[in-house]
């Protein structure tokens, strides 16, 4: 079905374009059906945050860049939603960091993995995870499948838009997990070392910019200081406080 394209003048242009990208991803066999629901949940949280990158998200984005900068074997894990929403910035980040992209799906089917691999190849990336040869302990076979040289051996894993179980399982393997999740109360958010509560489409370019800023002489010292001064629980607390304050102000403004 051909849907009319969103007019640029529409006040919710960007949000509607992202929705279109996810829906199109479903039609192309890249996004899981549940990916549409996950996207809607993300939209709702983004709305509560004012659809903007908060100072807390900026702080987390700097910490994410620092962790990736100091990592010995960083890996960027991608699912259907992340692929269709942010393929180009994720590819750029992977290149800058020197990290492989690994396809790691919650709803894994050979067909979707094949479609996603071709999608990443179009962007010049040879993804890992197509023929998994290792298992993340504690997850069932389909969901725990991963690449031995990728996620299995990684010390830092960036997981945009992940499900809670997998983040907990990666933590149990001793890895540092950086997640991008608009829901500050999700299990992923709570289990991660660094939780970037921001829309993936804003967060990835911000992490990349921060990463590039570390490519200077004292980059390692600055990255270390950033991580040492970072407290994820405090950041999550402040995000929640920001949402609460914003809602109170909005109620006063619109309802009197
Ligand atoms: O492609 P697959 O098979 O791996 O499946 C992927 C989904 C997303 C369907 C699967 O991992 C899933 O069900 O995820 P959840 O448990 O719904 O979690 C998705 C989280 O991502 C929610 O907390 C959303 O708020 C958040 N989210 C959604 N869209 C965005 C987002 N966070 C950041 N940026 C977004 N654009």
C-alpha cells in the first residue's frame, strides 16, 4: 500500500517520518511486528521528555562515548528498529570506534536476519551475527545466539533499544552495557552501566560527536575522568524528576 508522504509543514513531521520508516521496515521484513509497538512506546516517552536531548542525556552520551573510547573490544548490537531508524549514524559510529555491527534479534528468524544483513551491506557494513556460533548464557537459543568474535568476546556493548533480559544477561557475562532507551524505568535502563534516555536518532549522532571530541592527545585521561565521575542511577533519577516537573508545568500551562 502506498501511503501519502508526510508534508514537511506538518508540526509532527519528524515524528511521522520516523513512524513511516518503522512501518516501511515492517513491510520490507526488517522490523518485527512488535517493533511497531516498541516504537509507539518510545514515542510516548519522547513526548514526555519534550522530544529533545536533555542535559541528562548529554551527560550519558558523553559517558557512552568515553566507554566506547576506552573499550578494547567494543561491539554495536542492532535489531530491526535500530537498523531502520539509524543505519547511517550507527555505521558512522561503528567506523569511528572501529567496532563491528552485530545483528542480534529478539524475534530472530533466518529470513529477517538475511534481510537485515543485506540492508547493512547496502551501507557498506558486513555485519556479524548472521551465522551465530556462540550463546549468551541465560537466554534461550534463538535470543541468546551471538557471534563468538563479536558480542560474546566484547568488553563493551552498545545496545540501542534492547529488551531487559538481554541487557541483564550481558551484564552477568561481565560486560559493560551502554543502552539507548527512552524509557528511564525499563529493565534495560536500570541494568545498564550507561543509559542514554534519548531518541536513538538524536543519541547516536551525539555519541559520535562526543567520541570525536576525545580524539585528542589527552583523550584517554578525559574519557577515564568522565567515566569515574558518572553515576547512572543519579542520571536516571534526574531524568524522572525532569519528566515530573515538565508534566506539572504543562498541566499549569494548559489547564490553568
Ligand atoms: O528487532 P527485534 O526482533 O530484536 O525486536 C526488537 C523489539 C524492539 C521489538 C524488542 O526488543 C522489544 O520488544 O523491545 P521492548 O521491550 O519493547 O523495548 C523497547 C524499548 O525501546 C522501550 O523501552 C521503548 O521506550 C524504547 N524505544 C522505542 N523507540 C525508541 C526507543 N528508545 C530510543 N529511541 C527510540 N527511537
